[in-house]
C-alpha cells in the first residue's frame, strides 16, 4: 500500500480507485477535493456510497469520517443525493 493509504479512511480498494482517477498523492487529493474525487470514482464504480464520499473528506481533513462535523456530513449527503436523482432520470 502506498502514500494515500496512510491517510485516515483510505484502504486498499479506495487507494486503487484514487490511482485509477489520477490521484497518487495526498496533495493531489486535497487539491481535487472530496466531491470531485468521488464524482470521478462514481464514473468507474457506481456502487460507491455515501461512506466513501465522507471517507474522502475525512482523509482530506485528517480525521475518521465518523468525526466529521455534522454540517459537513449534511453537505456531503446533499451532494451524494444528486447522484441518486441523476440515476433515476436515466
């Protein structure tokens, strides 16, 4: 496992997915942001869930996703639900 897996919430599978979308370092993940990284991951894995999005944000903040502020969790949930609405209209 590489540099990304040293971040909280980043396991082997998520690290591999990040590499697939062109993210190889923590700095690249921070620059891209959790929402854009998640959007790109959803393009290669439509089963990616809200926990993955929250995990990415937690990794960027350096904390476990469970410890994200409630306001951040709500924002991420709203973003995640945009994917569900998109899938329903297709």
